[in-house]
C-alpha cells in the first residue's frame, strides 16, 4: 500500500498481550506507516528501539465498586486520549481486547477500529461450550444440540455473574462517553475488523462473523544470549513456566521430579523468577532464568507449559507437541484446543503430579501422531506470515 497510514496499536502490558501488539506494530512500521504503540511503560525502550512512537498507558483502571483503586476510570482514560487522537489523526486504532480505553476513544471520535485477539476467538457460538471454560466441543450432532439447548439456561444466569457485572460497568462507562450499550456479551469486539492471532487448527468449527479474520500468530521475542543445553543425546524437554502464573514454580518442580530418571534432557525456564526456585536440579536437567524460545524450541521434542497462547503457538510453529497443565484463566481453553487439535495433551492442574506427568511425556515421545500433527500446523505457519497478514488487513480497513 503506497499511502502512509497513521495507526495506533494499543495493548495492556502483560507479555501475552503486549508481544502480539508489538509484532503488529513492527510490521506496520516496516511497511512505512506512522505507528504509535500504547502500552505499559516497561515496554518503552523495546518499542522505541523498533521505531514506532511510544505512548504510556495507565497501568491501573478504576473499574466497578470493589474498593479503592488507583488510576482513572475507563471513561476518564478514554477522554484523556482525545487530544492524542486529535493530534495524531490516526486512520485506524487497533486495540487488544483488554485495552478498552483506546477502543472507546476511537469509537467516540468515529475512527476506524480493529480488535486484536491474541488467542482463539472468544465470542460465543451456539452449540459450543462457553469460552473460556476449557471444555472440548461436542463430538456428535446430539452433543451440539444439547449445548445449544443449554444456552438459554446459561444465559439466564449470566446477569448474576461476574461477566455480566463487567459488561454492566462497561456500559456505564460507555454512557458517560455518550456511547450506546453493547447489547451483547461479546460486544467489545470490533464489528469492523477482528484480528484473531492464532492458528486456524486451534479454532473449533463455527460460524464466523464477516469482520473476523484468523491471521496466524503474531510472534515477538526479546533478544537473549544462548543458553547451554543439558549434555547428552536424549530427547530434549522444555519446561516453560508462565510469566504471570505459578510464582512457586510448581510446574518445574513436578516435571523435574517426574523426568529425573527418564532417558531425556530437561531445560526449564523460570521466566525471570530464578530466585523463586530453590528445589534440587537432577543431573539430566538445567534451570535457567530466561531463554530464547526461538533457539530452544526447535531442538525440543516436547514442550511442557501452563498454556499461555504465546508459548503454545511458538511450539506449534516449530512442529513440537505440547503437554499443557493450565492453572487458571484462558489457559484451560488453550490446553483443550491443543488436545482437540491432536498436537498435544492436557493435564489439568488438579492432577499435576510426577506420577501423572511422566506417562504423559512418555506418550508424547512414543506416539508419533502428536509430532506429525504439530508438524502439519508448522507447515501451515511457514506458508502464512501472521504479522504480514494482519498488517495487510489493517491497511485494507484504512481504505
């Protein structure tokens, strides 16, 4: 596209949300567009080194009446962005699903909006389990009909749930900005363009809205020195602890115990929490503070993780099967979709023990169907540049 666009890409600062936004911003900047990234202050140096302009986002938003909270309300944060939008005059604002203030400010200013979804598409589909419960889709037509029939009962209870209270608070802030209510539970997703940054092989069959496009993952990684892998010739198992969950490093401890006497090599990353890990490290293993997924995942035979979407897609992009043990949140949904795709297994957190993890890893190593399925996903990924696809869709939206 020859026209130089002005684009704002906004995301909260959690790694799993900030990195896909930074990947998209980097690609748009590479194409010659004027890009501003709004996210947490911790990513300023990273963004500015890549070239886009940086705009610090509030790291706390007062939302609801759950006690004293720092930071502006959602409506106040959106109003505060108005002068920035007037000065930058962006043709498009791309907002992560949790970065609601930029999306509201853009809607209020009648600027084209796109939603960046850094995981499978979360909008409810009749006949499928409610996202993100982490339940597998029905295998039969009767099962789909049962889920469809259950939705009115589930929907009738939603007004009393935390989800409904969040929607009501969002509508209250929208009213303060002169915007109408959402009218549905997934109404915060843009009707103009929804960039679904995942592998299509992780998406359950469903009816897709015209605005939604599965782009493929948007990978981004900070540079890091090489790490020394454990010596030996056995299959390499990478344990990737969550950056947001598991502060006691339970997944690493259980995996090391389970695989201590197995004919494998194990490398585990605490994701910059090495001081929190004090347990024994077997002779066939290493525990490091940080490592480069781009360098360590390709030689791995299995990746053991909590189910963060970034880790999952990194592994699948290299054709490496996964063992997912989700502790909370949408990680269960990600784990269920890995298991459904045939590219790995899910071990629920409540069952996470050495006695259950060991046979799961053995199965992933011995049954070549898992690696074959992960390899097929990797083949699709090599022919599909996620950031380029997403950037082109943003360019089309600007037209």
